[in-house]
C-alpha cells in the first residue's frame, strides 16, 4: 500500500508543469520530477548541499559558479530559510544555458521539526531574454533621443550666433534691440534642452533649477554697474514636460526683461524679485519689481508686445491664471497653474527599475 501511494505521488509530481525537487533533512535529494529534469537536462538523486552546484552545473546570473551554500535549496536545508523567486542559471549537459527562477522552503512536521526541504522552479529563459531585448531597444531609443536633443541644442546655438553676427553693424537701435531679444529667447530654449542632460531625462525639465540662472543672465545684460539687483527664491521642484517648460521659461524671462527695461526709468537702482514655488499640485511664479509701475493701457492700441503674447501663450499652454498688480511702488505679475500629471513613458520606468535592480545586485551582502 505504501509503495503504491509513493508511486501515485511520483506520477502526480510528474504531471506538474513546474519543476519540483525534494531533499530530506540532511539535504540529500530524494525526488526530482519530470519538469525539473527537463529544465536541468538531467536528474540526479543523492548528493548534499555542498555538491548541488557541481552536480547540476549551477551559475549565478552573472555566469559565475554559484556558491553552494547560497543556493535556494541549500539555504532552506541548512538554515531553514524561505527563499522566494530567486533566479539563477543552469548549464545543461548539451552546453545550453537556461535561466531558472525558484522558491525553496523547509518542510516542517506536526511537531515543528524540519524533516526536509522542497524547491519549486520554472524555466524563465524566454521571458528574461525578451526583457533584455526590450531593454536594449529602449536604451537605444533613449540614446537617440538624447542625441536629438543635443543636436537641437547645437542648432539653436548656431542660430543664436548667426543672429548676433550683424548686430554690431546695425545702426538702428530698434532693429538691434529686436535682434538681441530674439537671440535671448533662442538662448532660453537652448538652455532648456541643455538642462535635459543635467536632469538625466529627454522629456522633462526642472524649471526651478533652470530659471534662476536664466533670470540672472537677463538682469546682467540690462544692469549697468549692477544698479539692478535680482532676488530668486525657490520652494520645491517644478518639473514640467519640455514643451511646457519652454513656455514657462520664455514667459518668466520676458517678464524679467520688461522689468529691467521699463520699471526703473529715471531711477538709479532697482530690485527684481522672482519667486518659484511648488506646493502640492499648485505652481506659483511671481515676478515683482519696486519700479515706477506700468502705464495705463491705451484702449486704441492694436499691437501687443512679444512679452504679452508669450505670457498669454503660457496661460493657454498650461492653463495658467495670470494676475497683474501695479502701482507707484512697483509691479507684480503672478502666474499660477496646476502642475501637469506626469506622463513618463514605460521605457523610462523600465530603465530606471532595471538600473535600481542592478545597483541592488551589486551592493555588498551584509555579513558576507
């Protein structure tokens, strides 16, 4: 009867699609089902934890010989550990290498005594290979996108240089200033693409990091003998998609430019203050000066300045609310909008997760 029962259990185990290896209390392998035999390319009974690696030609994921005492089944036998979803490689007798993922647990009887251990495993080679192929393709896409951004930045720098070439030969002040402002706006877009490298992405920019330098460059251009001071206060990150970041940076630098050009007419000094704040989902940007204030708008005026157009474009791009307060003590423009929900693609997430896994695998093991 006992023999018949053991035979029945053996037949049942061989019907399972998942490999099953059973060891006794000493670690001697007493059962290997059909699926486990196919995965390993062999079925060997007997042995002990110290010989598992050699008997079955087991390797780490890096292709090195697997330390016998650290194998999942050995850890269950020797230390009573529960090892879940652990990967390793197996070199079959025909020379092929497969990737296995397994779970090992001690077998405890009714009295709480360990009487054996069991390892369940599956062939994960196809899935891992598909993931590696996908990861390589995504990495190539990332490299190409970074190269595109690099080329865009270089092209914009060339355009800015071409605009600057005739400026010294132009006598008309309005034309020269128009070219200078155009060059400045192109440099803002160039800086936005440059910051992609600093943030390590190809689709998002941290405006809170980028804008203080852009605003400082504007003030330095218009400040004679440092008569205009700049104060930038940053509260949190303002990470936006590239297209929206460009709109924000252009609008803010335009407001700072207008303050430097018009707010301090007839005054020896002035102050421009920029606040960049991100709290919760709300972004608030303030550009304030202590100048002479803005003139009353002329109802008959049909033409709008570039600055006004850029700020209105920002309002449409990110759904911003723009408020202007002006008087004898200066002007303050407040821009508020909700930060767009992150739309990071699957590829960026996969690469970040893969790199975190690689770093974790490379970290030293405590007690090793």
